[in-house]
C-alpha cells in the first residue's frame, strides 16, 4: 500500500494548485518544498527550514483561522517544556492532500498531519500511529477510529453550521430566528427582508460564494452536506451510502435544489459568482447582508471586522418538513505520522492540548470552538460557538456525512455543478441531473 501510494505521488502529484478559502487566506511566511504557500511560525523559529526529522515537532494544520492562537499555545508550550512546535497552516481552499502527498514524495512529511474524514483516511491509513492508549482518547467519543477500532485521529474541536444570521437585522424585519426550520419559513423571511433592504441598510439578503475554484469546499462539502444528513439520526448513512454507490435520491435532491436556487437568487450576485471566502465574510460582517452560509469557525474573524451585532446559527432547512437541527461534528482530525522520529513528543503535545487548562482555553476561548472532550471545563464565549452549543447540548445535531465522500469529489466534480447553478446557466432539473451524473461518474 505504501509503495503504491508513493509511486502514484511521484508519478503525478508534484504539481498542484494553491487556492484561497477558509479563514483569511494563506499568508506567505515561507514556501514549502511542495510549492504551497503556508503560514508557519518561522518568526519564532528563525530563518532555517525546520525538518520533520529534527527535534522540533512540525504540524500541518488545516484550519488557517486558528493559526494565530495555535502558534501562541505552541510558543507557551515551548517555554514550559523546551519542546519546539512549528505550526504550518493551510487555508481551506488549498489542496491539502496534494500538499501532503508532495511532502511524502520529498521525504518531508510533518510529524502531525491533518485529515478530513473517511475519504482521506483511506489515503493515509498506512501512515497513522495508534493513539488508543493516550489519556485524551478515553475522554471523547469523537476520536477517529481505524477499521480495526484503533484511535488514529486526534479530535480538536466540534464545529457546526447551517445558515448564520445577523440577529439585529432579523429582529428589525420581524423575523424570529427560531422559526427558520422549513423551506417556507425561509421563503417568507427572504421575501420580507428583501422588501426592506433599503431601510435595513442591506445590499442583499444573503452572502454566499459559489465559484468552484476557491469555494468548492463550501458548496460541494458544507451545503451539500445538508442533502446527505439533515433530518437523519446521527450515524444514519442512507444518502452517503447511496452516493458511494453512484446514486442519488431525486426527490430529496430536488427539494434541496429548490432551496439552493432560492438562496442564490437572494444573494449578492457579484460575491456569489466570483467572490472569495474573504469577500463573502466581509459582506456579512459589515452588516450588508442578513445571512451567510458559514459556521462557527468564523468566530475568530469577527473581531477583525469589529462586529457588534448579535448573531446565531439556524438550520439550513431545505425541506417542506421541519429540519430543526444543524450539522455538527469534528471538522477534521490530526494524525501522528508513524514513520516520524518525534512520536513520543507528538503524543505529549496532543495530551497537553486536550487535557490541560491552557490547552482547553486555547481551543475553546482563543480558537472559538467547542471542545470534543467530556472533561473540558472551559465553556465557549464567542457568539456562534455559544449558539452551536445549544444544539449540541440538546442533542439536536446531524452528522457530517460529507466527510465520508470519496476524496476530492467536491473539488473535482460536484463543486462545478453548484457554480453553474449560481451563474444561472442551468435550472433546477438540470442541477439534479448533472449532480447525479457527476457523482455516478466520479465513484466509478
């Protein structure tokens, strides 16, 4: 398996595209050996390249919006223990698997690497360390387990999303956020707010970005995730199992397409068809739209825009039937590279992050996330994490079934269908048909 993957990497994955996306994009602090621009803490580490075979722990983190607090924790950890930790953060639109494959081919794998779920696990399972015996592993139900039941993925957060709203705007328009649990409720809300845009100071009702080159992860993963999981008991994989077999539920996808079409119609059109993540976030954070299709991971960015309005998360309720919950799960996991030379140091760092008061504060307060650990005593303070926690505490959440899709399907296939729909180049029926074809062809 290892040799097969390495041959594949050497043959065709040394060139890949660096995109922008989740968080504030990638800021160049040094160019990786595979060519991707990344953020690292070389300011603290000096100008020398840090090798995975050295004494420093090198972590590839896939959530660039928590880059700064992670680096602050790493610096404090080094002061406490003497162990240097280098954080290398890749933005949400970067081809992270492509980057990691390039690192593997170059003999430059990080000590700890991020993976996004079942599809990524199938690619990297031969390179993962068994972490079942670690202290944190018994304190959470969110650790990623291998096919034989070993814990191989370290969960650092529970995140959730649906449609995030500006509560002040909704109140001014006479809309109760708690009522947003059906297609008809959203239709009424969108129409009402649209009719009052001028007095509310809005340029559009919604802030959505669907350009597939940069935003496939938002449309093809996050939005499409509601088709796969909304309204289902956690662990019910009915629609993801159908997808893996190359099929769709036409009626359910048709209802989803109706809602997405309405969402696109009420969105700022420039941002919709050509905007970046930063464009989408800025439009909403500056009070120019009532809704944005992002989750609680935008919490750390809100102070950058001096956001003072109240906000919360509502379900992406695309059905005529009530959908009262939101999708909440681990956004990704960290795995310890089993051929690295710093395995024990990696385990110690992860235990500190998961179990210490300083680590809990980093993840919950500084990163604005919900802890996956039962023993965590720190509660979130950022607005969207607080909103999400009400769903989590009530057990009113659905699984992230999209993490079980085949690797790269959103980036290479389904994201483009959303873009065509956003540009009004296809209608609802064509969207459903093209999505079905794209999925069937991809899983062959």
